[in-house]
C-alpha cells in the first residue's frame, strides 16, 4: 500500500479509469472506480462470484485461485477480483453476473421540519438592451431590478467576466442566481423553476448525497458510492499516512473524493431528471480528517498526538475551486468540526436531533471505526471520540462482513439457533447487528460468561443438544457455529471464535467507557440519562436489547433508546436548506466541550470494567 | 498591428523578454519591456540617439536609416530603434548611451488628510503548542487570542491549508494579518512593524504606483512605467479591437499590465527597502477599459455603441488571483466606474478633491485622449466624456511630442518668439502645455484669427519683422515657426501648421462644448461656476491664462482654476488608506449622473460654436 507507483486500471464495459497503488486487489480497485463486484464469500476465493476477465498487468494466480477457476478459465484470462492484484496498467472486463446489485447504504433519516431559507435566490430579469439613452452598465441593469424589489446584489468577478455576452446572446432575458446577495450565476431565459442543492455525508466508508429542492425542502433523490479512498487505506490512520508520506498522496486522496462527490451528484441529478448545473449549493459533513483532505488542508497534525485539526470553523468555497461540477460559483459549505476526531458528522447528528431543545439529558452515539459521541447535560455539550476499532463494521471478526445480502443480521438462541439474513439469502457472514445479537444470545444461553470466556466442550453438558453440537474446539480455541456449512452460502461454517468475542469486548468496552467518562466529566449520574440516540448504519439496524445486554450502551429502558438513522446526513440537509440551521450547527460545534480520553484517568479505569459483559 | 503572430524580443543586457506583434517598431517593443530608449527627434531617424545592436529577426534598413548609420554600423548590426521593425525572434542590445534617463511622469499630488483605517491589521500571536490537555485547533488558537482582544477573525481556506506547518515551524510565534476580519496571512515571528499598501493609477499611457505605510499613511516611494499595452495600440479603441479580434489578445493585454504593476511595486518596494510580500492591500484607479482588461472582463461592449461596461461597482479580488506579487491573499480593490468612458480615475479625482464638501459649484476636468469631466451643482454630480483626441498629448500635431527633455513647454510672442523647454534642452518638439501657450500667443499676436485661420504671407505686413519671417507657406499650407532648425535639437524647424491649429480647435472645442453641455444639463448658468479643477499631467503644466485664451475652458478668474496634479492617484491613495474614503468613492460613483454627449443636441450645437477661438 505504501508503494509510490500508481497504475491505471480501466474497467469495461463501463470505461471507467482509476489509478491505484501497484499491488492493490482488483476488488478494491473496482470499488474505488465505483464498479461494485459481488463478494459473498468475503474475499476468500471460495464462492467464485467475483470472476472478471483481465488483459495483462496482474500477478499470477495462486494455487487456491487456480483450483477454483480451472485451466480453461485461467487460459482465457479469467481471475477472481478478490485475489488478483494489479501490478501494471490493465484492462478488466466485469461481466454482469459478477456485479453487485444491492448496496445497503443507510441514506434515510426522517428529516425534521425547518424553515427553508437556503440563501439561494433565482430572479427572472427581463431587461431592455442598453442604448444611447440608457447606458447603465450590464451588472447595474440587474442591480436596478433588484433595487426595485428592495434587494441588494453584489458582483462576483467570475460571473461578471462573461456577463455581457450572456446578456446579449439572450436578448437581456435571463435568470439571475444569488447566494447571500452575491451574484453566482446568470442563466439563459427563465430557469426559476429549477433550484436545487445537495447535502453530502462524506463517510470514510460510504459517501451519500441527498438532492434537495431548495424551494420546498423536498428530497428529490439519494445516491451513494463507496468512498474510493478505501483503496488507499481502510482506516483514517492509513489514509493520513498515505497523504503525508507519499508524494502527491494528499492530492490523490482529494481527487478521488471529488470525483466520487461528482458521481453522486450526477447520479442523483439523473434520477431526479435535473441538471447538475442547477445545483446551487452543497453542504458536506464528515469526520475532520475526511473534510481536511477534501479541502486540501495539511493533515500531518491529525496523524500525530495531540491530533489537532488546522481548523474547526466551517469553510465555504466555490464549487469550481473545489472541483465540484455543480454551478461553478455556487457555495460549498463544509460544516464545522469539534475536534480532530469529533467531526462535522457528529455536529450534523446533533443538529438533526434538536439537541438542546427538549431539556432532557441526552447522549448521541455514532458508531463507526471511531465511536463519536456527545452528551447534553445541564445546558452543556460534552463530546469525545473512542477508538473502537472496526469490529462493528464486520472487520477483524473471522466471519464478519458489512451489511449486505447474506449477512446474518439477527440471531435467536433457544433450544437451537435461529438466524435471519439480509434479503433472506443463504448466510455468508455476520454483520454488526448480527454480531451484537449473537453475543447477547450466547450470554443469555450461558455459552459465554461475563468475562467473555466461552464454554469448553466438556463444560457444555447443560446446554441443549443442538447448541452443544455447535461448540467446537479448534487449534485456535473454541468456536460457536451460528450456521453450518451445509446451510451457508459459501460452504463454510459461519461461527464466532473466542478471539472474535475478545475483539467485541474491546470495541464495546471502549465505547461504553467513553460514555461513562463523558457522564462523569459532565458531573451527571447514570440514572439522569433520559435518552440515547444511536446514529449511523450500525445504530439503525442494531437490536437495542442486545446492545444493552452486551454492555455496549448503558442499561436504560428500551423506549429511551432511539435509532435516528443517518442523522449526520439529516444535519447536512438541514444546514443546506436553512441558514438558521447552519447558524445552529456553528453554535453547536463552538459550544461543545471536547474531552480527550487519552489523558483521562477515568477512562482507563472505566475501560477495564466495561470490557466485561454485564451480569444478567 | 493586426497580425496574429507574436514574436519574442530579448533586450540585453537587461535580459527582459517581451512578446509583440510581428511588425512592431523596436522602440515600441522596448517601451513595452520597460526599456526606455531616447527619441529626441520623435522617431524620424534624424537624431540617431536610439542606436541599438540587433541579432537577426528585423526588417532591412531603409535608405534614410542607412544614410544615418553608414555601412560599417549597418554591417555590425546597428539599427535605429525608431525605424527597425521586428519580424521574428530577436535579441537587441541597448547601449547605455541610448537609454532614456528622464521620465516626466506626473506622480505627485498633495494628499489631503484622512483617517488612516485601511482594514488591514497585524497581530503578534505568541501561543503555546497544542498538547493532550489543550487540543484547540490551530485556527481556533489564533481566534482565541483575537477573542481576548474582543476581535473576530474568519478563516481563509488558502491560508488554513498551510497553517499547521507555519505554526509548527515557528514554535507558534507568528504574526497574523487580517483584512476586514478575514485571515490573509500568517508570518514567521514578529513582522508587525511592516504593513504596506500600494495605490495604482493605471493610465492608458503611464502606470504610477504609490507605496504607502498603512499605519501612518506616509508615502514611502513612487514608481512608474509606461503602460506596455501601448505596443498593442496607442489608444483605447485599438486596444479594444486587439482584445476582441485577436486570439489571446485580451489575455496578452492583461498579462503585460499585470507585469507592469508588479514591476512598479518591485521598484517602489526596493526604493523603500521593503518586501513586496509586506504589501497587504492595493487599490487601482483607471479608465473603465483599462480596469476591465485587467480584471479579465470581456470588453466587446466597450468597443461598440452604446459603450456599456459590464460593471461599474468596485471589485475586490485576491492579489494572487489577479497575478500580483503582493501578499498572496491580500485584497486588490478596483475602484468603481461611472460609465464606459468615465472611469474610476475620475472617481479618484472627485474623491481627492472633497468633491461635495465645500458647497461651491465645481467642475473637474481630466484631459487625456478623452476629456473626462464632472460638474457639482446644487447637490448633484453630472459627468461626461468628450472624445477630444490625442492632440494635447502631442499626437497628431506635426511637431507634437509628449512632455520630455527638449519639449517646448511655454511660448511668449512679443516682438519675436521666446520659448522655454523641459530641462532647457535644445527644442525638438511641442508638448501639450507649449501647444496651448503657442496658440494663445499666436491669437494675441494676430497670427491666427478667431476662426483659426492663419495669416498668409501677404497678410502679415503689420507683424513685427521677426514674426513675419516665421510665417512660411508650404505645399500643405501656412506654417508658423516657433524654433528655427539652426537652434533646434533635431535640425528641423519646430513649427505649427494650419492643420495643427484645426486639430487643436477640434480637441479644445469638444472639451469646452462638453463643459457647456454639462452646465446646461445641470440647469446651471455659466456665471455660477465657482471653481475649475484641472487634473492629470496636462492640467498640471498648462498655463491657465492660455487655456482660457484659446477657449479650452470657460472664461473665469484665473484664481478660480486649480491644477490638482495627479488627483486620480491621490484618490487611489485615499481609498487605500481609509475604508471610509472607499465608501465615499463608492457613493460618488453611484450618485454621479452620466450624460451621453452622442445623443445630446446641445452638444452638437455647442461644438459648432466652441471650435472657434474666443475674441480677445
């Protein structure tokens, strides 16, 4: 991943090109290019669903891949995208049968009401052409129409440069677009009916864009892609490292995200039947590192303790300066951050939840690789970020996978094990919500105890027979089989290992410890917590009882825990639609205290304790 | 001049390169490159003072030049810069003996007092580095210092991008520069003592820059160059034509002016011993066409009736966006225009003269190729522009020249003719003030009558003998010799022809007619005029009595006529130093009514009348 050499891959028949570091798996390169390939087996060369045809440039297939494909296919250039690594310029044909059809990207969250006042106006200006008796300058002709409506308009030199031509070419019948009284576009004829904006949730894994009508506040389309930066590193630390140690690294990370944002806008605009030229405003929320990279801000300081960002304030710049293909001079607003690891995405969550408005003591948690969270208590906001690791995103767990078809998403253990999977397909792995469910049920069934230790075969005498059979001892330790290979979609047992349990303990322990530390720092007590908001995909699909059972969140009544969906994206939409909401976002970011867990003695103590599972 | 091909000339030993249209005279190309070559004879191959040595790329010398140089010099590559035309890439050596030492560029005007409040602040920020107990973001560290001083600061993404590095490299001891509360620079250590600005008068002939201390309002240095656009056309009409008909023409015109502005800043900064990086603000006045070209605004509409500009409002953009080598993010403010041919230079004149403050009825006239003028009457400003032609700049007059060594600048006719010249050198031509003087004296002496007709030899009997001898009849008509060739610096008679008189009548008539039309349009009467302000070089050097005698301006008491020097430049300096003054400039431009002479029946009538000379 740290090789300087970037190589070009062209995916066919799409014709999409992408530059990736030599050595990148084809499956990752495809994701970076927005070409999504099936991977039910989780990339272990067993399902064979990711067949592609390669013209040169890749490594030689290893024994496992050769075995799966056979000599004829190998001779024809067929490869498994999950195995083949690209070494030099290459063309890759992706057949329809290998394409992934379903993206389970969380895009919807109920948007609360707001007064739509985006700061964008469109004004039809029907003027007479200048003549010797009326030599008013071109811009001032427009200004005089605004003055008649008791409105101001300020010039923007980039629009002024071509103003004369567009007025003359259109007989002085144009639509004038302004943002906060500044001219941002002049368009041919009457285009007043089209006024759109796009709100982005720029996640490290997925990028979601919401195309909104800036008049009505209606959502017109949602589009999403995987974050193509994943090809440069799954987590933020490796992306920061790539940005700061590789020549041109930061530029490459920025460029692929700009491309992805443009792709999202294009797809959403196509779905809604509008033009991206009619997108006059964009808002972006994301973690601090993502937005720093996008804005071209040096991220060196984000990669070293004390992890200080260059700026927390919101930044607005014109779309064309950022490389976005929206209306050239339209504003792109990146929402404010709280700290290096508490980004504008959490600010979006707070904004969407009317954070300060209901007087209750509330906790909002957005669980990703980092657990970003905030507590509202007694008129103050306290925030922190816990390095939970990617267990709840399915990474680092032996049968873990992201939420997608065939992922076990709920588990019930009684006399035997009952599972459900996404889209009811044969199980191929365990996503975050299934993982939490499985552990909660194993705790209840006594398969693991509060220390996380799994029963050995000899200790399992009291379990129902159907469960006992699922406990197996391997060289690496104990395993509990959730789905046997005869029933699975990839011919392998889907199980949880003792090591998986430990990883979950660490992840849930760090999040719960952070919650407790926030509560203590605020001077609150556990029983004062009125409400917990769970944001993000994991928070949306998780079963609350199970989350409490494993001790991921404090034990409060289930009714007090709310899944708020992609609240970060909802916050971005509110800030897009309303300047008042944007002002609130600014105020929320500014007023939030940030707690550094690394120097909190409380946190270390809590972590020791919260790694255990709660007693029933 | 309309040839698409641009060729490169390198002037040695300066090493300065310039691109000019094939066919350009070397003397013009040199001016464009800022290499000033002597031309006492006015470019007619007689004085031989403009010798240069050419390596290839020029046309063949014609007979007159061969005669002046001789075969040895021709063989050695010697050419006269006033004759040689460049055809292809060429190197030109300019010996010291051919270099022009004196530039008579009007740069000084008394600057009235103003409250210095430029909007630029410099703040020494000595901060502690972030640590785990203080993770405030870099920008917000600066913000907190400002907050302690009850001040705001807003981020600028272009500075933020490198903020972290500059803070870390300098142990968090930096000087922060803001403009109107927006961050524009962060500098190493304590640079608070250096805070400069530059005010430009961007004329079509000359560019003057005033380097000012933004703390004290003191003028530190003045520098000037010829406007290098002259190589693309002497007058505005030919430059507009070049910009709109030649591929890349507008870009070339912009680029040479940006270079010239940078050269002026560099020279002024060197003279004052400061760095151009410490120039944090610039203001620019100029005619509408000049500033449109500089800003990259399409000038097509300025080249066609009704001569409408794209914008009159003032425009501010960052130095680096314009290509200026001042502090990268520092503001460059182009002052507002009134109309297509009433530019921000006239607004500068009005600002410098405290236009509305003294209750008198005042007329301000800036005479160049166009006579731009404004009248203040009964609480309103009326403005117009008269196409006077370049006679008063010495162009189109047989012995005319710009103000420079050897130019006749005053004439006294009694029993004989007495002249003075600039720097008391042998006369080689007649500059504007000398021209007006000569005609006034010839009127008084009866050598011409009020219709502009010159005495014939037969009618000259009553003249003193010494004058009579100076009246000569040529094929082209009558001539009056001001300096005989035996005394002149170029071996030729310096004289005024009947045709010259007609040209002056047309020029002065159009200006005076414009004045009268303004007075009428305002509803004023001639005797209500309390004051006339004459701005610019011509206005500064002209003898008021003579200007009144020939009917260039209305006949009022000499004490009521004031030469205000380069008042346009003074206005630029005031707007640089004070945001209040800038607001006044905006108000002056906005409130000035503009009168289009082309559709004024009054003007046509006045013009008929004012072409005559007044009776004594």
